C-alpha cells in the first residue's frame, strides 16, 4: 500500500507539473522542437508543428486548442514543409523567429530587417490567436 501511495503521488505530481508548464512564449534560450507546442494563456490557441491527415510533412502553425477536427488558422511554411520530425522553431541570433530542420536549413523566417538582440526577443501566443514577436522585458 505504501508503494502504491508513492506511485500515485509521483503520477499526480508529474501530470500537475506537465499542465503547469504549458507555456505561451518561446525565447532565444527556449526553442520549440517538433513534439512541443505553445498554448495561449487562456488555453484557446496552440502553436507548433502539425501534419495534415493526407501527409506526414510537418508544418508550423496556429490552431484552435480544443476544437475537433483540428482547425488551423495560420501556417508559416505552407510552401516549404519539413519532411521529417527534426524541426525547430527558434529565435535566431538577429532576433527573427525561424523554422529550421535538424541541419539548420531555414524553412521560414520573419525576416525583420532591423536587428534585435536575440536574448531580448520572445514570441508570445495571444488568446486572440496572434503570435507576437516582442522585446522581452523580463
């Protein structure tokens, strides 16, 4: 019985921690890998990698979090999908938001012309469904 209680407590802590760690922002030091997503603060939208029913290609987009079937509202790399699960969404050294693969090839970028310090930039998913690239004030 004692071991069962420890297992139950550990399982509860794991799932609680997982739910509490749902993030709405990515930063230079915290990119998103293929299996990870951002969730807007109110839980309305999700941002990350997805595949369509008819393809194994990976796209980066924003979709309604709790709507079935999945309803995508924006796609960054619709013309340049990633063909495997090596994708990463990151803030580049010049402060741009980028979608890359495991080889570092760029599949999409915000292409901002005015450089911003990467460690001062974050991308935040809003409850409106907008993904905002902003200066990180802390």
